[in-house]
C-alpha cells in the first residue's frame, strides 16, 4: 500500500508539472501558432469539435489529479498510523517551511511555503502579462494602419484583451480553495477553513484584472465611436452583453467582500455572494465553452462539492441534548454514526430553519471521534444575532422539545500529526479554545490506549470574564469513560483579563437540556459514508466520462447536422449553455446515485446505535437538569488541581515560550489576530530553534 501511494503521488506531481508547463507556455506564440493548431488538428472531430483540444489540455489533467488524489486519500485514511516514525521524521524536516515568514501585514500570517507559492504564482502572472504584451504590441503599427485607427487605440484594445486573458488564469484557481470536500486540498493537507484566505487573495486579483479589462474596452469603444459594441451579442465569438452582466455581478460581490463590510454587514456579503451563479454563467456565455475550459476544472469540482453538500443538508440531524454554560455559550450534542471518523480541529456547518432558512454557520467540533464514539459536539457562543437567537431558544425556562437542524461536514485535515512533539503549547484567546477541546480529548484517548507516550500539554487560555472559565469544564469527557486523566500530563494557565479578583464564590452550574428527537432525524454521518474519498473519486471520473459521452453525442447528432443542413454556424452561446447544462446533469446524477447508495448503508448502521445515556428519571419529553451531573468527580478534581487562574493580567507569551524546554515543541495558537501575530513573531524570531508553529482556524 505504501508503494502504491508513493507511485500515485509521483504520478500526480508529474501531471501537475505538465499542467503548469501548459500555463507557462500558453501566452507564447509557440503555443498558439504551433502547439495548439497541431493538437486541434488531431483531436477535432464531429464528436467534440474545437473544444475537444481544450478539454484535453485544460480540464482533463486537473480532474485526473482530483480523481487520483481522492483514491490516494482513501488509501492514506486506511493506512494512517500516527506512530509511524518515518512520517514523524519527514514532518520534522519540513516544519521549517510551515514557519511564519510574514507576520504583520495586509496578508496576515504567511508561512514560508505560502510565500514561495505566492511568489511563483505572481511570477506566472507577470510572465503571462509580459508575454501577451510582447506578442500583441509587436505589430501594433501595422494593425493600426489596417484598422485605420490610432496606434494608442490599438494598444488600448490589445491591453484590454491581455488583461482578460491574465484574469482567466486567476479564475482557473479561484474555486479550489472554497471546495470544502476537495480531494486536491486533502492531498496537500490543507483544510478548506485555512484555504479561504487564498480565495480572498485570488478574488481581489481576479476582479482587479477583469474590472480593468472591462473599463479599457469601454474607453476604447468611446474613443473609436463604437459605443454600440456594448450591446452586441454575436452568434460566433465574444458576447459583449454577457461579459458586462458577468462583470457587474462580480463587482457587486467584490464590493461587499472587503473586510470591513464583511465583518460589519456579514449578511450583505453572504447573500450577494450567491451572484457567483450569474457571474459564472454569463462568463461562459461571454467567452464560449472552449475558452472557459481554462476555469472548468475548478468549477467542476466545486459543483460536485456543492451538490453533495445540498444532498447532505436535506437530512435533519438528531440533536440529543444541549449543555447550557453560564458564560452564554451552549454545547450541542448530536447523535453520530459509529462509522464517522474525523480529525481534531474539524468543522461542521449548521443551518437552523427556525432562525434562518438560508444562513449556514461554521463551528469547530469539540468532541473526539475516538473518545466520543456515539456523539458529535460543538460549542456555540452567543455573540451575533444568529447565535444569540439559538442560545435564547435552548436556554429559555421552557425549552423547545425539538430543534430542527441541518448539517454539512465534517471537514478537516487528514491528520494532526501532534504526537511527534515532546510538548504541546496551546495558546487560545476567548472562543479560540474550542479546537483545543477536541485535541485534548483525542490526546486523552491516545494516552490511555496507545503504546507510546503522549506529549506534555501546556494550555494557556485568556478569557475576558470569570464566567468564561466554565469553558474548561468541556475539556473532560462525560461519565461512562474508563480513561485516566492523570496520564495526560496537562497543565492549564488561565487568565481572566477584565476582572482582578473572584467576583462570587457560588459558581453557576452547567445545565443539561434533553431534547426529544423526531423519528425521522438521523445521526451525523459522512455524506458518502466511511469510504467517502473512494466514492468521490468515482463521482469525479464517472460524471466527467458521462459528460464527454453526452457532448460527443449532442455534437455529432444534433449540432453538426444543424450546421450542415442550414449551411450556418451554431451559436457559441447556445453551445456553451447546452454543455453547461449537461455538466450539471452529469454531476447531479452521479452524486445523487452515490449519496443514495451510502444513505442506505448509513441507515443500516443507525439501527445499531444506542441512545445516549440519560438519567434514570428520563421522560419522553424535553426537560432540564440543573447541575452538570455528567462529569465524574475525580476527573473534575484533577482538572481543578492542574489549573492556575490569573486575574487582571494578560499572558506574557514571549516570556512563557522562552522558558519552555523540550527537544520538539509544538506551538498551536487559536484566537484573535493580534495574539496569533505575537506568537508567530516569537516563533519566527529564531530565539528558539525547536518551536514548530501552527495557527489553527476556529469557528463558533
């Protein structure tokens, strides 16, 4: 199995390098005047036409990589072993690439590998721009004479075109970071939460180029008195009206995506981003299907992911109970399929129709799939309007009997690879503690079951108020586990920053609200079952194969006869729309078939799930238990003994990190941007050579 995975990895790298070589050569005359005509002459037929070459060059390599990456992830999931010393050794050698290179700046914290990738991508854009510029401006004087236009106007026309061509390269990568269940991201061990920033970077560059592309053409048409070109929709070639509609939709999305607007008016950002449907549709109609093949792979994988998310969201999840914390937070506990496994720091997306039918919110999973075999937990903090309404609904004196909830996910890394460290330093601020709850629970399971020693843990957490210390109660497993917490070697340093002393001696207790699930509610399970990556690879390959067959049939037996009989040309926009419909139908059919098959398997497993343990006086209706009866007294006392609370001060992170000893120290930080930057600054300063930095995304 190891040899097979290695062969697959080598093959993926070879194909990817070939694809990058195509992107590098694409703006050159060698590619357009020699290679592309030669490829088209060999691939053009009555079945695929001119788009056959584009599908082969641009779409096939990436979809092949995605399919092979899915199979690779399936094999890795089956053969993963956290105690593999070879994996640990490789991780130690490569950890320097993950260390922060840039800490403070508009891009946030950027690692060395991210900086290197950013530099290479920037070089690709600069190379493409300069190559297109050199090729287009070479004979600009002759073109001006032939077109009877000024040289400056011809240059403006060429500049507008090259801006659009370079923008297409950015658009080709735009959808990869927001494909949550992407096999490509899983192959390179990048989570969708961590890759969102790449989508933001690409989005800004893409819309800058496309906006400049559109403005240059408008100026050109005004100068040359061709303003009627703005309402032109040719049967063959570029459709200007479609491009203008696409650009308008893109500009609206772009305008609401800036950080200040996104944070202050999130709902405006959220709803306007649905305009991506208009943006993509009219972009394809604008340039034609053959040119759109450059961005087709990313869009194709995104549509598969979006279809699977839609199918999963139609199920109502069984919410068993909720634990109401005194710090205006609530822990939701869902029933989980035994076959569902996920790594710590994974996330899920929740939708509660009674609050909002359209809004989906991400939350970090706090449970461990190994320790909590029959449940999945998340923590929701009452901060925004949506979360406040959820908290009030659950914590009211007369709680609801049932809460209808839909869920997407879980999404997370293939593994956390934390056991290679001698010591783990976890630094959190406020709600940033949520991913560490799942990590500590997973390490507690490992310390009690694995043959090797778990790393020592130092948890440094900062809270605003003393009531927030209740979050530490969630670090412990519920009763019923036979695990020894003393094996974990856990030390907690808690800081209460806005209170200088204990406010009151009587601590509010955690209340447990038991709900009455509907018989149609189902446990949380993977959208494609325990072999989700294998099924994803089959969906990608089968749907694309069916798509090619349908394209060949419709081209050979409908479009080609129509053009032959009428001695005309079939509209490029109609052809593009037809192919896009076929792509969506193939994706929907393949994804739905795989989902329904695995749903039957999940329902069989659900019959074997036992209800979560409830108090002896459990009743068939929803009720509230005052007091946290779930926690065992001995583990709770152990937790109290390992916790030091500091009032009225903030942690001196630099002093703490400099005083830590160990041959390999993993530093995990999850919290506000300022805290992450301070920790990254210390780790990248070189004062401590054995620190391995990792910034963890969290949601609650």
